[in-house]
C-alpha cells in the first residue's frame, strides 16, 4: 500500500518535499506510461543584457535576412553556442 500524497500549499513546498522523500513510496511506477508533451515550453526568465550598438545593428541585419526578430536570433545563437560548449566538454559541470 502506497502512502497518501500530501496536498502542497505551493510549488516551493512541493519541491522541498520531493527533495527529501522517495517518490516510490507514494507512486506505483510499474503503472507509469510514457507520454508526450508536444507544446511544453521551457520556463523563461527576463534578463537585462548590455551589448554594443554595433553588435545589435549587425544582429538586426542578420535577423532581417532570416525574417525573424533579432531577439529570437540572439536566443538561437546563444543556445547553439552553449550546447556546443557543453558537448565538447569545454566546461566542467557539477
């Protein structure tokens, strides 16, 4: 018999709970089935980033050629570079 899953007052409370409890005590994982979440978007956070005006101007030109907003192109470039660095082991992860 599995333990009854408590009600959580917030996501933070739930996060704290799962950090110190084994989910196998509450969930029968043998009944779990794979699911797909095709429209799931990662959580984003707004940041302030100071760039030289010449870099922004060049980015806008490149974005215009691709018919995308320059902020989107910047996110693509940044994501690609981070992924490249992570794959090549240039940065050690904890």
